[in-house]
C-alpha cells in the first residue's frame, strides 16, 4: 500500500514529471534526500515504472486519431498481433474479451493513410473504426484511497 506521502509524490509527478527533488520536497514536507529515497523505493517496488514525455501528435503531422476494434479471422490471431506490433502508427493496443480481440489506438496523417493501413489488416481481420473527435479525459490514475 501507499502512504499519504507516497500518494502526494505520485500526484505531484503525475501533474509534472519534471519536478525537481527540491520542488517535491516542498510539496511533501520532506527533505530532498528523503524524497529521493522514497522515489527510489517506489521505483524498486514497481509502483513508478517510468517518467514519460507527452508530445502532441499533430506537431509530428498526425492529424487523425482512431480507435480500431479488431476481430481476427479464424486462425489469424497471432498474425494480427504481429501486424499490430509492426505498424508504428498503432500507439496503444489492448487484447480484450468479447467479440473483438483487440482494441487499438491509431495515429494517422490523413484518411488515405488510415485506409491503407486498415486495408493491410483486412487480409487477417475484420475491423471497426471510430475517428476520435476530442479526448475530454486523458489517461489518469484511479483513486489511490
């Protein structure tokens, strides 16, 4: 379990993963060396897995995002998974229960690229695609208490 100070540090890092040890110390009421030790223990326990950078895909030329539900054709599950891993424009994918085996997020430059990528998958799977208009809720942690 996480105590209140661990939760405070994690919340502060979720807001800004570039916060300095000094800033985290001020937020948590600990000394900078104590914060460093706490973070090291959280990393060792696997609570903190990475410090990440978020970039807006539009600045890289990716104008559209889509959610793609993917249902492999009989006997093609492994090939579909290989295809998803090989297509760099798939930025997120979950293997799920239900009618579809995969739900993935795809970043593309335009509709033509979307069609081309999905056409390549159609040899191995049926797809159902929804274009993302807006993301009112970005990925966040569930409540820690």
